[in-house]
C-alpha cells in the first residue's frame, strides 16, 4: 500500500511540474510584456504632456509680449473707426446687411417653392 501512495504522489508531482509550471511561466511572461508596453506608453505620453505644457507657456509668454500701444491702436481702429494714414474706413450699415440676407433667402428656396411662387 505504501508503494502505491508514493507512486501516486510522484505522478502528481510530475504532472504539476510538467503542466502547471510552464503555464505559470507563460502567463507571467505575457503579463511582463504587457507591463513593459504600458510603461513605455506612459513615458511617451508624459513626454508629450511636457512638450504641450512648454508650448502653452511659450504661447502665453508670446501673447503677453505684445506692446500695449499696438493693442490700443488696434482697438481704436476696430471700435472707434479710426484709421492710419493711407487707410480708408468702410462702414457697412445694418440695412444693407438685411437686404443681402433677404436676397440670400430667396436664392435658397427649393424647386417646389419657386414653382409655387410662379403659379397663380
């Protein structure tokens, strides 16, 4: 009886080492591979974030460096209708815009709407 138990224990041990251990090694390798890919992706994304933050700070600094005189001059030309030498100011009245919009609406009518306008 003792011999059968020893033989059975040896068989279970062999099955364990032959089947289970390679399976665990395979699964562990796959997990390691996925982890390294994700770590590399995280590093790339962190570098991209760093570049974007640098670009953002650069653009903020560039926008803040515009002279106040240039800003005041641009606002005066746009809102107060002032001009530089050699420039002309063009004013578009509201009535002209409404007339143009009305003409555009007529042009946008479909085939059936134009047909109904023609028929008595």
